[in-house]
């Protein structure tokens, strides 16, 4: 693998693989949290409407440009990123990569297309409301980050989306879609030196007038290649709530959680990742999956997730169950968490948990698209791509005491939050 930062500020990472398909992604450090001064949901709406026409291509041409090659074009928005990505045969990689840059630099946002897309996004917002599992997580995050930029919903609201105008989209892209905030990643069966030169040519083509970025300093003043956190970060204030909302659903949905470590709290972050996988990861032998589903049959599914942001994180245990099982479930969750808070894991059990997690990571990262997207995210977050070996060492270095401390901090009863949809 090779990675670096070009004179214009664009970061890149390229990795050779043996697959027939090639993957490329353009990740932009600009998400929902960056909408101050704009209508809520603008980042997500921008992601939708950059496909609606550029200076050289109409929406219909863009929609079929990679399809006719058997490829795929897609995009997504998070609280901190907009990502445009494509999958094609390796011989079509230049076409796909140029299209990504064209969309990011030349979108025209035609009024007619913008108005049509408002209906699509509003329908997406309403469909989320019809999905209690999605709706409750959005509401929980909004309450947990109350008063902070991370509180804003990614989709925005029906009211805010209706207010979005073409001029606002153009201004947002002009301000945010700059090479200093971008990372370009490729995973393909092509020599890495060739791909590296290709990235340089793309930058010269699409950012010919960019002011050169300093070669030895990152945008926030940190040494290049080191962590590149966002500027002027403000940690969310600690909150506590226990709220029940009567949704009149046939099933109860519940989330129990708290603030977690940020991307840059390294030792706490790694311990929390492992803790969440042990407690409620995807495997059937995770503690809560075994206790609530396999052993007692109280739920169809339960999980413990950990989402990491630049200045904070969120750890959430979420489940859906019949109303009569809610107290049984929350009681069992509390009991299992107390064990993790008060009893260090035995060495053999911790070793097995680490091996399981590393195996899950290896299987997941074997997918070229997953690798490509992870490379872009790592560049935006840290200014480099972390090697598999360094990640393995970090996981293997986690101690039983660190797991116990993480459980004590995150699931502290004095700050633990709960939201229930009845």
C-alpha cells in the first residue's frame, strides 16, 4: 500500500489486490456536523443532488455512465463525511475515478432536479419514522448530543429540506468540497506506483488552481501524516435521561447507552471496541445475544454498537422485544454489565474474545469495497492508513483491567441514558 498528501492538499491511498473488480472512493471531510449556517440535512441533500448534473453531463448520462460498463456508482453521508464511491472492472477505473472528481467539483444542481429530489428525501425521512429501530437511534443520538453539532439528524427534517435552494448547495460545495478536505482511495489489481501517478494526474486535472498545501504541516497545524482532528472541537456536555415515548407499536424498542471515547482517545477507544464486541457483537456467543436470545428467547436481536467521532463517541445497546419482556431484558443487561464492571475477564476468555474480533475484522476487510472506504476514512481521521499489523497489536494489547474500566466509565449509572419506544 502507498499513501500520501499531494501539493494541493488532496490525500490518497492505493492498494493492490488480486480481484477483477476495482474500487475507488472520494471521501470528503464534510458531514452533518458541518451544516452551521445552512439548513439541516444539507450535507445529505448535497450527496443526493451531485448526481443530478454537472457542467458536462446530464443526470441521465451520469446515471448510466458506469451502469453500461457493468459497474456501480454510489454515495453516502455520515455526521462527519460525504463519500462518493464506485466499483468497476479494473480497465474502467480511469472513467470511474474521473466521474467521482467531476461530481465533486462540477455539480450544477439544476432547479428542476433539486425540487424533484426534495420529494425523494422527504419520503426517505418518513420511511425512517416508520422504522422504529432506526427512528429510536436517531432520537437517542439527538438527545445524547443535545446542543452539539453531532445532534443534528443526517437526513434533516421535512421542513428544513423544503427550504434548501440551489444557491445554498453551490455555496456549501464551494466552501466544503476542497482538496484539503478530501481523500482519494483505490483498491485494484494495478501496480501501486501506477495508481499513485494516476492520483497525481487526477489532482492536477481537477484542482489546477488550488493553492499548494504546506508539505510538512497538516491543515490544523499538526505534522503531516499524524492525526488530523477537526479544528475548534467542543466535546458534548454530559447528559442523563430516561424517557419513554408511547408510539403504539406492536413491539417495544429500547436503547441504553452513553457517550464514548473519540477517534483520538486511542487506548480508551480500542478497549471500547473490544468491550462492545464482547457484550453485544454480531456473533451468537456475544454476552447479550446468548443471554437474551439464545438462552431465554426474549428478543429477535440485540446489539451493542460503538460509533466514533472526532470529539466524542456513542455506545448504545439496542433491542426490540414484546412489551412483557422489556423489564426482563433491561434487568439482564444491567446484570451482565455489572459483571464486566466488577470482575476482570479471565485470561483465556479475553484471548478468545480478541481472536474472535480479529477474525471478524479480517473477514470483513477481505472485501475490496470495505478496504477502499476504510482507507479513505483513515486518511481523513489520521492522515495515514493504519496497517493491519498495527491494528492487531493494539487489539492484542488490551488488558482485562482496561475492559473493566471501559465498562465502568461508559455504563456508569450516574450518566447512563435510556430511551424506550412503546
